[in-house]
C-alpha cells in the first residue's frame, strides 16, 4: 500500500506508466503494420510532457517553498512561561462564556427495562466558581502534543429532568418532571492540541480531542423530587456521567478552539519587512517538544513540581529565515528566492537569561546576510554625491573646483583640481563590488562592504573621471532594540581601508581619499546609514499578545538572540509596555476580541 501511494504521487512515474501501457498495446500491432504519423507525434508529445513535469518538479524544489532545507535561518521558541500566559488567557475566556450560560444540552435515553425514557435539558448557569478554576498548558514529549487542562471546574447548571413512558413518547404529560441544579465538582477538562506543519511549511494549531478526565456530579434535590421514581435516580446520574463529554466538550472546543488556533503558533508563511523585502517564516523541520511533563504522569505539569519555573520546557520551531524579493513581470508578481549563500548548521541557544522569557528568536548570519544581499540588489549601499543628489546647498558648494579666497571647496583642498578642471563640479560615485557579508560575534555584529569609488569632474560640458579606488568598509549594528516583535538597529561605519588608488590629479592619494571619505561620512553618509534599518526586521508572532516592555538583545557567535515577555489586558498596565503597545492597538483596535473567533485570521494575511 505504501509503494502504491508513493507511486501515484510521483507525476513523472505516473505518466511513464501510462505511456508504457500504451506502447505495450501498440507493440502487438506493430508486427502487422508500421507506426502511424499520429503515433509518432503522440510519442514526441508524451516525451515533452514528461520532461516538462520533471523540470517543474525541479523548479518547485528551488523556489524555497517546496524543498526541505536542512538548516534553518531562524530558530524560535515558546517557553513554559509563554504557554502559561496563554493558559491564563484561556482561563479568562472560560470565565467569560460561563457568565452567559454557554452550556446547551438536550438529550433523551430510553430505558427498556423500566419502560421509560429519560430526558435531560439545560436551562441556565446558576453558579460558577471562577476563583477555584485552574488553567494550564503542558508539553507532552512522547506523543508530541500540547494539552490544555482546565481543572477544579465547579459549577451548578439548572436542568430539566423528565421521565416519559417508553411506549408513549409523544405523550405531552411526562410521568415525572423536575427543575433541579446539576452540581459539578472537581471536573477536569482536557483539550489535546495538535500543532502540525504542512508541506508548504505553514503551521497551525488545531484541537484534536476534547475529553472529561475526572470529576463528580450530583443532581441536587433530585431524590426528594423523584417520589415514586427514586430508584431511577442512580441511573439518571449514570447516564449524565456517561454523556458528560458530549454535554460540555462542544462548548469548550467552540469557545477555546479558535482562540488557540489564532494565538498560538499560527503565523503567516512570510511578511513584508520594509521597502522591497520579505521574510520567509516557512518551517524546515518538525516541532521540537521540550518536556514539561514526565511520561509517567501526564497530569502533572512542570509548574506543579520543582520550583515552578518551567525552565527548559517549551516548543521550538525551525524557520527558513531567508529574506527574499518580489519581482514584477507585467501584472505578475514572482517571489525571488535566489541567494548566493546557504544556511549553516544551527542549534538552539542555551542562554539562561533568554530561557526565562516567554518567546525567544534566534537569528543567524544567514538571515541578516540575506537581508543585506537584497538591500544591495536594490543599490542601498551605492552612493552618488553630486550637485543633483545633495540637497544641502552648503554641502553642494564644497563640490566646486574653484571658489572664493575665503571659502572652502574641493579646489582649495586639492589645488590641482582647479588647475585641471577650472569652474567645474566634482561628483563622487560609490558602488558595491559584491554583496555585504555579515558576521555575528559575541560582542558585535560586523558588516563587511567592498566598494569601488569613482570621482568625476564636470567642466566645460565635459565629464571626466579622474580617480578610481577600492574601499573596504567595516560597518557595525549598534543601538539594537527589540520592541513589538520588531528588531531594529543603527548601522554605522566603524573602519575603512582605501586601496588600488588610480589618480590623475596630483595630491590625491589614499590618504587624501580617507580624509574625503571621513568628511563625507560626517556630512552625509552617516545619517543615511543610521536609518537603513529603521523599519526593522519583524519576527513571526508565536503568541499573539502584546510585548511586555522592551525585549533583550543577546549576541552569540553566529547568532542574534532576541527574547521578550508578553501580556494582555490589565497585565500590560504594570509597566510602560502599555505605551509600547499603543501603536498596535491603534492600528488593529482591540485585537483581543477581534481575532479570537476568526479561524482564518492569519490565513487571510
């Protein structure tokens, strides 16, 4: 069976099989007559079709969406602390729907031995002990699943219990009818959550199963109301207990299922960063489950044993983490995943400080390098300094080859310019020779950029190049921040080296060019560099809650580790995180109530 399925899913093999059968059928006839012209055309068409299908399969494996990359570019993690926050939010959801008598059940069971039919229908919720209700989410490693458990559920639901003769079910007069409260004590509800990765690398978290694990129930005053039917009271309790999951699970699944699907790990495959760049969130591997339960005791969470910190427990995701561009061909938009670099082996960070946070993101050299590669493709590291590009008139005046005796310009700094190019204007162009390379170290993030510098003199309707040189600049990412799921930094030139100088003007050499680059950096380049990453890199929303204050930025060899805590509702008012989330609330409104019941919230992005 396995071979059959694999066989049918391979397009090239399927077409080859069909062709072989056709050829075999024709082979019997080929003895008596030659191949017809139409048969030859059919043969050629089939061969071309097989080739096209094969090339399509190869192309799909190269576009970054269908191939299985071995190494991720980004590793993300939701710790037990983050799962606890989601569990707390689910607790508020249970409290909310219990205020509105959400439980609606109505069923009948025939009892032939007693010739009666027992009917039970809910009326309204009389009482719910919200203070004793507990909500937890735990990671089950052996079965690779998450389990939400709502324990110590105590409630009283007014119910209508009726008995009717089994042979006269349509009788309008019941044998017995009573309004009695159904009291529930120490009920434990569990939702088995199944995060799964699709073939395209998209992940969703759905509810696989709902079950009532334990609990007690009692129809209060039912014995007193039953009269002659007292002997049936134990049977009524038994029937209710057997149907407890059917009575309550639909409500928990309907009320909590969309919340879990939208708020936990339901991220889009990609997101727009800034300008022309997009970040690929697709997953390369299955989810890694880090234990919070022992396999022997599935109902005991980490927070109930030990110090309650939950350190080491959580779920880990492996993202492709490559930045890509979108090319336009007419009205068609095509994702361009081409990169000259490949991801390197990467393991989850063991940072103890990050482990204490609710969410952690680990960015590799590969992710940042792919971003800078596409920035370079759009000439973000090329510069032209000329009269037309410099908006400041005072700075533009420095480009003159001649100026007044009390003024400073290029001609006063390099007199040979005035002699060779009188009444001219200098323009300087810089373009990268190769894409920038990124190296993340423990104390800094270095960006290496190699550029060619050309200088021109525009005079007497002539534009003459008088200088070429090579510049190797080392840039650094400084003032890094992680706020509202966005990593931002300022880019600055740390050091640079000038080589391969070819000058046609006396007095202009490597030293003078270094002086010139320093001056231009102070006047123009530094400010532009500082704002190149102003929009930042937006990370995938693992838990859809507000970020609780600024996150931590930690550097390791080869990776950038970002970690943060989250909050919701009143929890966000404890710190300035309330102000940090102001923009997101203004843009999206009250997302806590908007997205919870939309099962396709992220799928529509």
